[in-house]
């Protein structure tokens, strides 16, 4: 898993360089779900949902609650695989908040996380603090009032140390160490890389890999949707997006591509090791991202909104014994846990909102059409509210006051907001009612009666 990688980096070529060659190859050989959606465009809620198979309204992990104040006792995929007899290792970013903590929930065969890397960097005399120019102050809605908050901006800087010290390279070294050990039990290895999450700190060997002159920005960069809700202007991502001009956006896109390629190179190292040790054909590989990155689209930076670039994520499931297939029907991140368990023939007492996609992997059948939901509640404190439903080719977003409606088939860039358009009144009402019914059933607290008729 990578962090904050755009779904459209797969298959993208800039100049003469492919952004994700290894991921592309696995997608062509495996099962590629082209329209997958995160349950929340924010790290901790998304990862906790992905690990448990339960949406944020059910897990209670509604914010970037790294301290676990909202954490509840939910069983993770790590735990389920351990109970099934697997040796389980977690190497990389740990933004999964449960109680007891993930690190203490089972006896891990290997465990390395953010703190592990911080300790390593400190011993090597490497500072992990971003340069002051890569942080900006905004006013964010927090528990009913606007407060000052610092965020990573779109400024790009050079990683001046040896590549071997880079966080995701170090994590990959540890993952390969684990894979190199001899074992009798089957293993489950979770590798969670940090890049391309900002701050955009790029190693020298990757910095100029994707020339700025070869980058064509999407037409939506710096431009909000037509008739966009006024509340979006005060959103954190819109404020961050207002800090960069088109020249800076090209630099940020180049850095994003570079960091995605760095992660893809780490994936290549893992795949090569599995192939060289004869493990590849017997290994189920699942590749995804916690959420996306807007990179200036609709005037926004980072995630924290419900536009495609923030909530749509790539999902590839590679099983050497299964046929290659590609699917355009929308699926949810919540489908991943039941799919993995089904493919591994593991039963569990846990109830999941998502559905197994094992038949898509094993037989190439298309996923069944169903509504897909996502929620956002603010970052470190309750603030901006977003509720989303994607059903077939339409997306509807409601913030408790106003809404957005997009025809994704005819307007994939979400340029024209159809909310309150009389021609789409019935569609809007249907999606609003579907969203309300689902949200209320999950314990949502916001009111759904304020929709503009």
C-alpha cells in the first residue's frame, strides 16, 4: 500500500518514463479494479476501515486520531490471518487505530513502523522534520470554530541523504529481510509505504525523472466545479490549493510522479525477491492506496474532499493461478477484506458491509452494481462534513447544507455540478434518499432534511 497516490498514475507515461511500470505489469496479469473508492479521504479512518472491513461510522475512527482516543475493539485482517495460522508481519506506516493497539493485538513475526524509522533516522543523524517552507498555516473548522492549523503545502524539496536512508527504501529493506527468513507456516506481509504523501521531499535520483515540460495539467487545476457549494471555499484542501500557481503545480505533479515511481521500484524489489525465491506463484498480492491526492484539481490540494482524485483509488489483486481481467464497475475498499478471506478459504465470525469479489478474481466476472459510500468528518477535529454515494455512473455528495451531483460517465472530470438542476431532480432525490437510508443505518448524526428542493 502507498499513501495518497492518485488512481490515474497507473498507466501514465510522462515523456519517456512510465510512472508505475511494476504496478502496471501486475495489473495486466492480475485483476484490476479501475473504479475503487476509499471509505474516507483521510489516512487513519481509511486505513482502519480497510483493515477491519467496516466503514468509519461503524469503527468510530472518524478523524486522523493517531492517539486512538476514538479507537474501539475491532478485529483487523492481521488478526484474522493470525487466527488462521499465518505468520503476520506489518512493516511501514501504522495509521490503523484500534483498541487494543494494532501492535499489541497479536504476536507479530515482524513489526516496523513510523517510530521504528524515526529511531533509525535519529541514530543515523537524519532529520525527519520537513523544511519550514513546506508547511503553511490555514484556518480550519474544528469543533464549530475556525482554528489555525499547519499543513504540508505543495512546495517540493530535495532529499539530501543517501537513497538507502529514505523511509520507504528502509521499509522495503525490512520487508525483504522478513521474506528472506525460512518458515514452515504461511505468511502474511503488510507493507505500507509513506510516499507519495506530502511533504514532497524527493531523492536526487528521482527529482528530474519526469520533466516539467512534459507534464500537461488537467483542465480542472485551479478551477472549482461550476456552481460549486460555497462551503468548499473554506475547506482545508481548497485553502491549501490556493497557495500554489500553475508553475508550482507542475513541480508538484512531477514530484508526485517521482515518489510514485520510487514506491513502484520498491514493489519491483519485492516482486523480484519473491520470483527469485520461488514464492511468487504461490503468493496472493493485493495492491492499493488509502486515498488519493487532488494536486490542484478543483483548486484543491491533498485529500479531504469527495472528488474522484481524492476518493478513487487503484486496486489490483494478483493471483498467478487466476486469469487476467479488468473491471470498470465501482467497488468499495470495504470489499477487500472479505475478498482476501474468500480467496484464502478463511472463515470468520466478523460481519462485513462489503462483499467478496473472489469470483471476479478467479473467473473474471464483473462485480455486481451497488451503491458505494464514503464519509469525511474533519481532520484532527470534527469540522467539514462530507457524505458521498456513487451509484452506477452518478456521484452525489451532501455536506448537511448543500450538495454536489456529477454524471461521471459524461463528466468524468466533475466540471459541472448538477445539484439543484431541475433536469436531474429525480436522480438527486433518489441518491439523497439512498445516502440517508444508509447513513442513518450506520449511526450517522448529521441531519438529512436540509437539502435544497
